[in-house]
C-alpha cells in the first residue's frame, strides 16, 4: 500500500511513532469535499474539524492519482513520470503525520509550518529514494526542480498563495545548507538526519528563527 509506505518512510526519517494509519482517515470521494474545495479540482486536501474538545482529520486523495501511484510505485522507481503524483500524495501524508504528532503532544499547528514541513518532506524523501535507487549519483536536480521551477497555482491557492510561496522560500533556504551535509560523508549525513529530527519538533517561531539564523 503506497500511502503506508510513505507514512513509514517519513516516520523512519523523523523517528515518529506509528499510532495511526493514514488509510483509516483516507477518502477518495470528491463529493465529500466542501463545495469550494471540490470546485477547485484539487487532487489532495487534508480537512480538520476542531470543536475545542476534539479534532477530526480527513485525508482526501484523488482515486485516479492513487491508481497511477500503485501502477508506477515511486518507492520502487521515482522518476519524471511519477514525481508530480508522488509529491501530491506525500503532501497529504506529511500533513496527516504532522497534525497527528502535534495533537498527540497537545501542541497547536499553524498553516505556515504545516506547508513548510511538507516542502521539506518532499525534498528529503525524494533525495532518500533517489539515492537508494540510484546510489551511483547525487540527485542535484532536486533543489532547482522543487524550489526554483515550482510555481504556486493561484487558482487552487486563492488568498493563501503568498503563504505557500513563503513556505517554499523557507524550505529552499533550509536545504541549501543541509544539502552539503547530505552529499558528504556518513558522519555528515547522520548530522543532517539529527538536524531534521530536531527541526521537526520545533515550534513555528523556532523553525523560522532557525532558518533565518543558520541558512
């Protein structure tokens, strides 16, 4: 199951416990989306309802997208033909895990840190997979592909477009420095992994401060 594999990949990188299965929160029926979201044509959406006492989460992913990922599983071979679908699905799983971890620690989550973490997760998991699948080379094309050539779809983002751009800019700065560690010796890669785990657990304010100070 592709989403379970994605959840396991992220959980392993960040040393997160697996208390929940993303499939238990997944739905693929577009008609269950709010009307405005449904009309946008989005292939991925994480919905949160918080009544002050308990929160409910739903992860929407388009059924055709999941069929394509099953047919061309990126965890076996990540390539130009499936990377867009991979990033879409990964974003949903990233949001789900981040919300679940913070809820388990009774910590609030801002939209900026949710999107920032998803951008970071796209990069680190893609780097991880490509290095495993093609160990003879370093995937240098990832940074420009994800952080320089990617554009926010204003029709989908609406009034949140600038927030998504800001998350992308912060993630790009974070990885310019971390990329040097990832491409280095084993000791440096272990240091990068430790930093990723520390960063995951920082608050929004500390994440931004960390990037501005070190990247």
